[in-house]
C-alpha cells in the first residue's frame, strides 16, 4: 500500500508520499531525498478488507494551502490518532475518516468524519525531513468518539515491547492505495491489507545504511506481498490472540522496493511511547 497525493474534492491520485528515490546502481547506492509528490503508488499483493476488520484504521486528508494529500493514520484512543510527521507537517487542517471501508462513500453507515484544526496537530519537534527521523505526529480529535465494533482503537505497545525487535514475526499493514501503476488509475475504493514479515534491523540497514535507526522497524516486500510507499502514517500491527498491537507507522520505501524487494520502513512506535504520553492523556502499560 502506498501513500499518495489527491485532489481535495475528487480524490484523484496525483502522486505518492515517499522519502527516498534510489538510483539503480546497487554498487553505488545514492540516497536522494525527494518531495513526496515525485513517485507513483500501488498496493503489492494486498487483499480487500471486510467491514470491522480494521476498526482502528483512519484515513486522513491533509489540507495544505489549498492543496490536498492523502495519508493513513491509526486510532490509539477515543481522542487521539497517530500518523507520520511528513504527512501532518504544514497542514492547515486534517479531515479524519474513521470506521470507513469504502473511502469515497462519505455516507457510509457507521462512519465518522471529523476535522482536526492545526492547533490540535502535534508534529514531533525533532522531525527531520532530510533523513525522515522522528517521523511521527499526533492528532487530538475535536470530540470523543464512541467505541464500537466499527470504530475501535488499537492497543499501543507496552514499555516491555520496546526491548523486542519482532524479527521474523508476521504483521499486518492496512490502508487505501492504487492497485496498479497504470496511467489514470485512482485509489482503491475499499480498504486493503497485506500480511508481511518483520526484517532484522541489520538487513534493513544493509539496504538503507545510516537512514535506519533504532526508531525504525522494517518489513520485507518479497513474494509479491508487501507495502510500497504505503499509506504513509498508516499502521502495521501484530496479532496477539484476539487483539492487535501497533508496531509501526508507514514512513518510507525505496522507489525500487516494489519490484526489487527492498524493505518498507516504518516508525517504531514503542520508541516514542514517552512522547505519546506527553502529548496525550494515554497511560502506557509497563
């Protein structure tokens, strides 16, 4: 799943949100930070979700100086949503869609559409757009949402989770995105998801070098299944019994990652638990 810019009214895809454009010569790996609008988007091996599969999923329409861009987000309590800093930074306001499956259907039953003004958008103060460090933001919703089977927060990781790397574990990423790279194709009309595996930090650093930090977590894109620039700010979770725990927020990929199996990179949420607690009323479990 990939993030992408859209026209505010028509929801037509303009471009994707990504951090790096990698040159083809693997022997001389060069990293060129680029604007999110320079890359195209698609879902790799995703499946359509059914209603209530991902009640924590949020769709975010970023409104910046008269233009719009699309990102994912995740409900973490009845008042707060997490997303990527590179999505939220500079937004005049953000339209948040909760309980949605068919993203174009604004009258979808049980769906909640809210607007978050700039005063309730907190981007990490140390976010660095050059190397995408601290790529996290939190939104305070204008009202407390009623929790239901259709709209329900995901579990945050505990402090003890911060010591785990989850390498080799199966995880689930979700969001909306184009299903192919054909000219004129638009976002998926339905929520989609992909099951992928967490890669060791050493493997991810082999591909991305110094851009991979302990505050990142990576997943593979092998076997035709994975995320490609996918819904930036959207969640990747791990299943624990009947509950799911949030592990990461989609941050960046390589422009060659979909085809060449380069990893997808996420913000490691457990690294930012103190920051989340500082900017919300959420109590973090030990």
